[in-house]
DNA sequence: AGACAAATCACATCTTTATGTGATCTATTG
DNA sequence: CAATAGATCACATAAAGATGTGATTTGTCT
């Protein structure tokens, strides 16, 4: 079973290098290469490629936009970004756009070929430097803001209920205390967090990116 | 420069296999292996290992808890999870706990060794199957909830400001409309979302995991 | 023993939000 | 053209939230 593969890469020398590489690889059926997003957008849907290698920096529309558009119509196609960009935001955007892999151009040819096999086998090939950035984004998430650490257990409990949208009265019932006590806790929470509304407190403690 | 390495793995046969593997690898200085989290917790801080390979399923405390505790005191040490668990939640927890890599036990010995080198070079070795789960968590994030899509542009604009903690009056000023209009929009938003408070609306449209 | 943080409750006041019931104007669409 | 959705504004009321100023109790830490 050979894998139908196309590539989108504007730099002629790299494109031809990749072409030669994949044409010479077993189990890969090289289909076509494109030098820009527009032509890829037109022709790729008809090719039914199983895997598409996409560069990000393209003339005009970026590879990320290309993936975003194509991945909606070509659900069974896997897109691998092949770029030298290591910027976190770019990486995240590409992954959100629908990329199933992100490998650096600096990888060895054999790794590039292997990536194609891997993505077809249900894996997501990612260069380790890229993976580090991706993993980094996880860590931030659970870094309890110093604000949060300064809250007492009871205060955390109450703020947690507030975050779920409960009213003071409901919190009071849940915790078997009076709503006046809930108020007091919330007043103290606000003071510790230096805010003065529920939403501000939540944004401070559970930031949404 | 050989890398100081320790491992935490309760299964004797696997532990001895890994030991043999790394003892026979160049540029790796095998230090010690542990069969449970407790002994690792006691002795590892003194070993100053540069890389520690950690299994998740251990008797008593899990490898995740171990990493969580150790990574606080051993900032310059890199932890790689080596497990057969492919469950998304476990993966995320491990990464949040401080793991810098997550490889499956099914990887070939040479990949295991390579992972140690990679993590020391600033990369994050991740098995491609694991990477797929990690990437998957990115995609969900930008899936606009159907609720969100049903809001008009103006409504989205207003809800966005509400999410930042602005009061009706402030929203009104920002958008050059009256606070009564803001109220009306919010009433309509709540009706579309089937909620009846700011926090509920935000939780519906921007869920926090 | 004294200071301090945490948890509990009370009362008062003022602001913000939520909800009900209108209305006008503009596009868009069947 | 009529219906519908969107954006705008108004007035009114009730509920929820924020703020100020108290107080008591129970721990913990020095």
C-alpha cells in the first residue's frame, strides 16, 4: 500500500529535493508539488492525497491558512507542516488549523520520509524541538498563579463554585454556611486578588490563554 | 560529555533490560535504578541525575506524583515518562506535572536511547501516538461552540467584553451605545445561550476544559 | 501569652445585573 | 411585500453582587 503524497513548497531547490526524495522512497506514490497556496487550493481536492507536506511561508496565503481551508473539505487527508519556523504562536496556530504533524526542515531526509509513514499510521510526527514548545504550553496551564496560592482552602472552594456560575445563595447552601459568610469570603478573595468583580477574579485565577 | 541517567521502573525484567541498554550506550553514565517512587524520592535529589526515565504505574505513589514532587527541587533535571499508558488524561497530567518527554515502552531500544540524547539537547521526545493525543487537545480549543456561531457579530463583541470583566456601562462607552442597548443585547445573548448570568454565558461559550 | 490568619455570622447601603415590556429603524430573505 | 433578524433606545422592578463596619471562635506560630 503506497501512500499518495503531495507537497506545497515555494522554494524551488527545496521542492525539487523533496520531490526527488519521495519519488525515490518505497511505499510512497508522489503525486504533485505546488509552489503556492492558491494552486494547491484549486487542485489538491481532486488529487485525494493521503498526506500533504506543507511549508508555512508561502507567497500570498500562508500554509496555515491553506491547511485551515483544505482540512475542512479533505477530512481524510493528513497535513504535515514542514517549516523552519519554531515560534510558539505559529506552531499552535498550525496545529489548531488542522495540521497532524510539524517537522523542521532541518530534519534528515530519512526522518522526513518516516514522518509520512508515521502520520499515515495514526501518529503525529513532531520534531522534538517543536514538541518542547507544545509541552511548554501545558505547563503554563497548571502553574497555579501566585494569587491562587495565597487563597485559603475555603476561599479556593468558594471561588471554584463561583467559577461554575453559582450564586452566593447557592454556594451558601452547598457549603452549609450563611450567605453572609459567603459574602465575607468573597470580599476577602477580592482583596487578595486586587479585583472587584467575579469575572475579574476568575480571569485572574483561571486565565483563558 | 556523558549524560547522568537514572530510571524508575517497578517491573524487574523491564528495569534490568533498560539498565543493560543504557549501560551499554556511549555518552550515558548510568547511575541507579529504583523500583518505587518512595525510594526514588529519597535518593534522587542527591544523585543529581540529568535525565530520569520514569514509569507511571508504580506501587504506591504514581510516577506522575513523583515527577511533580521531584521537578520542584530538581529544576535542571529532565524527566521522561516511559509507559504503555496512552490515555489522554494521563498524558496531560504527566506533562503538567513537569515531564519533558513521553515515550511508549513499545519504542525500539535505539529510540529510547535517542530520547535521552534529545531531551538533553533541548528537545522533547514524544512517541508519535502520544503526540497525536497532545495535538488533538489543541484542535478542540478552537472549535467554536455552536452556541457561539448563533450569536450576531455585535453580540459576540459584547460577550467578549463581558468576558474581560467590563460592566455594562463600560461596554456601552466602548461601543458608543447606551447601557440600555447593552442590556438588550445581553438579554438576547442569554436567551440564545439558554442561561441567565454572565458567568454561565461565559462558561458556555468559552469552556475552561 | 499575644499576634495573626481563617472561618463564621450580621446589618446596612449602594451598584450592578437580570428580567419584563415596550418601541424604532435597517437589512435581508422567502 | 411581509416576515424576520439585528441593532438601537427607554422605563421599571426585582434580584444579585459589592462594599463598609462591625463581631466571635478556633487554631497556629512565635
